[in-house]
C-alpha cells in the first residue's frame, strides 16, 4: 500500500521504516530539513537498535522516501500522523499544535477514500475533533485512531511485531468498515501472525494509550514508594519486588525501584491525563497520578541527597562521576531524563560532574554545556570522590569494581538503578548505597 507518515521523530521514523520493511511504499514527511536529509541518506537521526539496518535497506529499495513537502503525501491511501505532543509550557496539558498543524497541512492533499490515522498520544476527545475537521474538508477522507505502544530501544521489534493492535474507528458504520479494511491491509503481517486486535471507538482507543502509560508509571512509583518505606525500616526493596513479583497477578516487570521514570512519554503523558481529566470534571479519578509524579521526582532528589550525605554533607568542590545520561539504556533520548537531572543538580551544588554515556553525550552537551563529559568511563572515574550510576547500561552494570576502585579517589558508589552486584562492590572496598536497600 502507499502510505505517508507525517512526523519523523522517534515514533514516525521507526513507523515509516518498519512499514517499508513490511513491503509498503512509504513517504515520510517532516518539517526538519536536516532530519529528512539524514533519513533520505538512510541514516538514523537518533540511536535506536535495528533502525539503521531497516532504514538502509528500505531507502535503497526505493520503498521508503522522505520529504519536507506535504504535497508528496498526495496519492498515499493511508496517512499516519506521528508528530509529537509535548507538555504545554506552564501547564500539565498536552500541546496539540503539531497534531493540528499536521492535519491542516495534510487536508489539501487528501483524496476521497483516504484514511488519516492518528498515532500520536493525544488527550481523549482529540480524534473526534480531528474527524470533524476531516469531514468539514469535503475531501471524502476519514479518520481512525491507532495508538502506538512501542518502547524506545525496542521500537523496531515493537512496530513490526506489536503485542496488540488497537483501532479506534469512526462512528458511521460504512466509514468504519472501510477504515478497518485499510488498517487490516497495513497490518496484514502482524494480524496473520496472530497479533491480538481490539476494534473500538475513538475515545476508547485514546484512553487505552493514556491508561497504559499511567498504569506503567503507577507500577514504577508504587515500587519506589515501597523503596521509601524500606529506607525507613531497613528492608530491601529488590527482595520485596522479587517476592511480590512472583504473584502472576502482580508480575515482576516494571517493579525496578531506582531513580524513577523519565523520557518523552510517561512523565508528560500522566500530566496530560490529569489535565484532561480535570477538563472533563473527573480530576479526582486520576488525582493519584499527581502522587505518582511526586514519588517519581522525589527519587531523583533521593539520589542527590545520598550523594551529598555520602560525601560528608557537601559535594562542593568534589568530583562526581555520573554513569549514564539517557533516560534508559538502549536509547540516546534525554527528554526528562532522571540521570541528566541528577547530574545537573549535583553540578548546581558545586560538584565537578563528569558524566559518561555510550550514546547520549552529544544530546546532553547541547542542552547542558556546563557539565563535563567523558566518552570513556575510565576518564569519568579518574580521581572521582563518588560514583553515581543513573542509567543501567550493560557496560556499567558489569563494570569490574576492582578496576573501577583503582581509578577513583574514594570508593563511594550510589547505585541509582539498584543494578550493581552490591556484595561484589563491597568486597572490593566500596561504600555501596542503593535505593530502598539497607
Ligand atoms: C513507554 C511505554 O513503555 C511504551 O509502551 C509506550 O509506547 C511509550 O512509553 C510511549 O508512550 O511512546 P518508553 O518511554 O520507551 O516507553 O520507556 P519505558 O521502557 O516505559 O521506560 C520508561 C522509564 O521508566 C525509563 O526511564 C525507565 O528507566 C523507567 N523504569 C522502567 C523504571 O524506573 N523501573 C522499571 O522497572 C521500568
């Protein structure tokens, strides 16, 4: 099928490449010329495992092209809207400027029978408004909502073999039938592989996405709240998570206590959900998400406080090696990254922060040039008074504590992801502090 993908960020670029990999003929459109130039040359503009391979093969085959001109979307049968919905300045609500702008720009190029498919994460009610704009355009196109559940770091796999597909279809039956047929054709391979499909209305599809991320954020903050209690009682939150996680109704995944969640999705999505619920007069239904957010932000402060405490009450003039900048491993994304936040806060308290990360240094340096960066972990560790691990990249998890101990000035380690082998670090002479651990 001929498809267009409007917006080529983390979501759109992967979606465009993955759809081409599945055999569709795809045009990716974005307003950022340098991004389009990189993608056209088959280069991924950000770090995402597996993306360079499918980009290179799909651009070389001619099935995948990129452009800054919306008119190049004309002739595609299905148009995915995959632009960002960041947090509005000075508010918790989502900023829909790009979504509305993308649709307005696309409408002149729509043909009768085309389907516009929203993939961006939006407040419930948005699809109905956008569908009204499509209907009013008189183009004969219609709109469906098809939320995306990909995780950064696993985005290619999650797009090609998703764990579920959700279609939010138009209320009019004839339109719904043809929208479903088009979406089925797009996702033929996933459907043939038995991917579960939920066919529903606009509001449910939008809420599936908001509530999935709210649930994940709540699960992480739940275990981080337990970490706070563990800190007050001498209990060990990792053992606690192992024990409760063995109950299949609870499950161990997303019970990793530590410095908390960040990224371009969970933090802004729970805030946007709260803001939308308040608009709907149902603020109290999701008021707990404010607590989820507060617990999450307190964990960043806890890592900073532990570092200060471990250094005798002040980090001023001390060298702190920060291991990790990305919001999670296998990503170079630093949006709302707890790791970068901790580094910046320690710098603000007068520490000389030398941070290292396998992929996120360039992005971090652009926004925080005041920090020092070291490509080699050994350079970050050299003569450090304390080491703070905040992104659990494999190279940090498996770092040899004896080797690291010979580089630093003082063997103090704060494990902000509870991912180090504490007994091994202690045996190598380190003062080890985890989160929610004795
Ligand atoms: C999240 C969701 O997991 C995806 O399903 C969703 O599609 C995506 O948002 C989105 O809305 O686009 P992502 O932001 O890539 O995906 O990252 P996650 O893997 O969910 O991790 C989020 C944060 O939680 C990271 O900072 C991670 O370090 C943290 N985390 C995760 C924990 O602190 N503890 C855990 O046990 C798990």
